[in-house]
């Protein structure tokens, strides 16, 4: 599977669509580089962040960059055929 990370301008636009909501928890189960979550944290700095990704190297990078987030590796129940 090829990685695709949400461009910052798209992440910001997505967050702005729901900016009026009171958010306590934010989760992204295909977090990639964390761009969407970083945009959300700007809007809701007190929210608890949960991130997961399939790629263990991406998970390691996220953990280094964001030690205050809860981050794990997502392991699917089944894998798609190649």
C-alpha cells in the first residue's frame, strides 16, 4: 500500500468544517505523518489524541514527534491480496 498523507491545507479545511464542535477525543487510525491530527490539535489543544498506522516505522516517528499522544500500530484482521 502506498502512503498518502493529507496535505496541510486539506487538513486545515477539514478541521474548519467541524470547528464549532466541542471535541474531547480525536482519533486517526491511518495517521501517517500526523498532519490531520496536528491540524485538529491547533483547534482543540486540550483534546486527547489517539493515532495508529499500519507502518511500524511511521508509528515510531509519530511516537518520537508526539510523546503526549497515545500511538499504536494498527494490525488489520486480514490483509488484502497483493
